C-alpha cells in the first residue's frame, strides 16, 4: 500500500513541478514568437498543460481512493488485496503464484495481478481448497487454490490499527 501511495505522490509532484515551472516558461517562450493562431509550439504547450491538469485530477482522486483502503477490513482467511495465492490450473496441471495488488502495481510478468483484473476478481473472497472458474478469451479455466497468505501475514501488528 505504501508503494502505491509513494508512486502516486512522486508522479503528482513531478506533474505539479511541470505545471508550475516548465510549462509557463514554454508558453511564454512560444508567445514571444508572435501570432498565436499559427504557433504550433504555443498550441502544443497549452495542450500539454491541459493533459497535465487532467492527469493531476485523476491522480489526486486515486490518491483519495487509496487512502480510504481500510486494511482491517481485508479478510484474514480469504483472498483479498495484498494476498499471495498459489493456484493449480487443473487443465494444464501447473501451479501458478499470484500476488493481488492495486492496478498501479500490477505486472503480470512478475505475478502481480490487479484485484480488478479477471484473474483478481475471480480469486477475491475465495479460500484454500476452493475451485475457481476463470473465463478467458481462450476458454474457461478451472483453478484450485492451494495456498494463501493474506496481507496480514506481511504486516507488523501495529500497522493494522486504524488511524485517527
């Protein structure tokens, strides 16, 4: 969770710096070239300014959503955000390990899947021994949950107390 917040904070800081320092200089420099109606540099800088403003809005909204995650409400005996799960793909006979993370931390090549992905959604709320049907473009796969570690297994007890 802290990694997600840190990444969001870093991107917000970089974009705010660009918005307050670099873009005003680019716009001022472009204005110095004269006629704004045919000034590609000016229009590009203004377009970038609009994009940066929009992205900042998205990031700040996401930051608020991440701040609202209450770790104490994540189950201790079922798959949830932060869980590490080993599943058996019964059709292939292979074991696969997944770590359920937020969309910002997802990286399938590293086994980190988002809780909002099809795999993540199908695993949420399940427990060891459960069979899960996963519908993919290539067909339906049946998965068995072999082992589970929840976020609580990785956190120090003090980190679980709600903040006031």
